[in-house]
C-alpha cells in the first residue's frame, strides 16, 4: 500500500514521518523510538498507550497516525523538564511506590496529567473516573491514587504554568 | 490490520462522491473506535476508509429556534456530555454518555457512530429512543430523516443505503419539566458493554405526567416499552405496585439472547430490576428538582 507523509508536533518538536494508512499512532511512535508509549491490548481496553493529542487524552492504539496530521502529540517523554528533571507527576509516582512493573505507568502519568490540567485539585471520584480506562495488574491502584493526590499538591507549589507542557 | 487507503475529505459533497464512486469498497468513519477493532479482527476489510473528521459542518452541536438539538457525527461523547450538562438538558443521555467505555475513549467515540454501529448493547440507543431522536442522513440523492427506533434493523444492520451516511442525530428537546436516567448492568464499572440496560424519561405536562421506557442489549432491535408507558400515563405518584407492574411489562417486551456477557435468564432478571430502579430514580430526581 502507498505510504503517506504525516507531519505533527511531537513533544514540542515538528516531525515528518512516512506511514501506511493502517499504521496506528501507537506503532508509529514506537517505531521512531518513543517507547514510553506501551503496546498493551491494542484494542482500547488497557490505557497503557495513552498520549495527549492537542491536550486531550487519547488511546494511541485507537488512532491512525494520519489522523494526527497538523496536531500536537505529547507523551511521557515530553513531560520531562529541559534540564532532565522529572515532572512532578512522574516524581510523585516514584515517591508513592505507584510503580511496580511499570508497564501501565506512562499511560497512567499521561491520564493524570490531562486530569490535573482540567481539574488541579481533583476529588477521589474524579481521579477514579479519569483513570478508569487505565489498567494496572500490579499495584492495586491505591498507591496510584495517592501519587495523583501528591502530584496535585506538588504542582500547586510550582510557579504558574511551570508544570504545563 | 489489512491494508487500506484513507481519505480525509473536507466537505460532505466530497465524502459522498468518494462513497458513490467506490460502491462496496468505501466505508465511512467517525471516531473509528468500532471500526479499528473490526478491521483488526478482520470482520470487515474496506479498501477505502472515508474519515469524516475534517468535515466542519458535521462537527458541531446546535439548538434550533424550535428547540431541536442537533449533533453532528464528529461530536465526541465527552463534548456532548459537557454540552448537555452545562445546559441541564436530556439527563438520560448524559447518564448514557457517562456509562460508555471510559473517559479517555469518550474523547474519540461518537454518538452517531454508536447508532450507525447498530450493536444491540450500544449505550446511546435506549436514551435516544426515549427522546424520540432521529438520524439525519445524506447521499447524492438527498437527505432523509429516520427515527432511531426504525434506523436499527438488527445486530450491525442499519437503514442506510449504499453511499448514504448519517450526518447528524436530531433530538426534540422536551418543552416541559422532567427528568430521566440510564442504568446499565455490567461485569465491571468501566470499559464494559451492557448485559442489560434501561433508559427512563419522565415528562411533567400540566396535569399529566408521561413516561418513556426503553431497554438495551436485550433485543436485536431497539425496544420502547409502550405498554408500560400507557399504563403509567398520568400517574405522578409511582406506587410500588405500579413499579412492579411496569417491570413485568418491560420483561414481556424484550427477547434477550445468551452470550459471553450473560445468560438470557440473567438479562430478564436485570431488566426487571433495572426498570424498577430507573422508575424509582426518576421519582427521586424529580423531587430533587421540584
Ligand atoms: C475499549 C472499547 C470500549 C467500548 N465501550 C463501549 C461501551 O461501553 N458502550 C458502547 O455502546 N460501545 C462501546 N464501544 C464501542 C464503540 O466505542 C462505540 O460504539 C462508539 O460509540 C462508536 O463510535 P465511533 O465514532 O468510534 O464509530 P466508528 O468506529 O467510526 O463507526 C462505527 C460504525 O458506524 C459506521 N459509521 C460511522 N460513522 C458513520 C456515519 N456518519 N454514517 C454512516 N456510517 C457511519 C462505520 O462504518 C462503522 O460501521 C467500545 C469500544 C472499545 C474499543
Ligand atoms: S494498547 Fe491501547 S488501550 Fe491497550
Ligand atoms: S505497575 Fe505493573 S501494570 Fe501497573
């Protein structure tokens, strides 16, 4: 099948990639080395492939690469500060022991980031609702919910907008 | 996934042209959350996928002067939920949005796609039936308006002709006060299709309270429980015996199958239970707004 050029902004940088129409955003990202985005079920069920497209959380296995033409895609790599320091959400997951095997973590982090952007101080119910599509086989979720709370507190201490990507 | 070509037309006319030029080969796509799964499983293999996402005219929600809500095919469930929630209209449809998949997938999945997919467990269908919603379609021959009740002909079968697409779903906003809800029985609380579901709408016309009841995942085509609606008409106080009788009529109106999600017997029990809970919840909600 013919290949097509797709152009989009990846973690703040313009990229241009050749893809087949059937290639999902998930596979495209992994092919170019963005491997925080994990391949889990590839059926929209597990959430480990979650990325932001124009600030809205999306399961990248449910999007064709060509659909992000001209749009902005953010992954967990893109949350890291330019000096290499981890984003407060990533740090909070480490601090709270919310990572065991780590397979779900990048997706959890991105879903959390999207949540805290729209609701900086979420209730327990909001957290559960926002992460309902992200499965974790290891932690039992309690430490993850704790990490979200902690990240929310940490981000409030940052200068206005410093945690935004 | 088998290879295909992707077309992303910017106008409805262009989309209809591609579909007309490629009969049996081109398939329209809204969110793609059903399509991508079906294509991966190879239950369908279109040669051309016609992505409607860039057609601006199909991406908005409007309310006309005569109170008709109109939702374009590209409107995601999260956008629809926010819109309805802000205006406090169509509560059963708000519940239905929230019951669908999970928050992240609802940034992609659409209401129109849910109806055109015509899967019996489609979560948007029962509430749309209660609100007398219609599907607006377009083809090179012109436009049609088909009620959601008549649009779904059976599992994965809809009333669209080849080359015809669903452009919008239109819903007359009730002019009277009322309430509604959608209840869904599932094995887990997110990301699960319904085993059975019930939408209930209560409309308080002066002097006469009206009810609408519809069941999901328990019949090949959408079901309105007209017998119960007739019996409940004018009853503003729902007594336990009225509720019990309605549940009985709902069970009589459906014909579920046994599948991986549950047995026919369990589904019948759930329809009985969900109907009772839905009527009770409407009664409770109407008292809260009053
Ligand atoms: C992980 C996961 C969880 C899910 N959970 C639920 C759930 O809880 N409840 C539920 O009801 N569904 C669920 N689904 C199924 C699916 O997400 C929904 O049916 C969704 O609403 C479909 O909308 P869409 O825009 O993605 O449709 P699409 O995939 O774009 O289309 C669905 C079908 O309709 C056709 N179509 C699309 N748009 C048009 C149009 N404008 N005109 C004519 N034909 C058209 C397509 O060709 C296709 O046959 C789930 C799916 C996944 C992957
Ligand atoms: S890999 Fe995308 S949701 Fe599981
Ligand atoms: S830490 Fe292993 S899946 Fe979540």
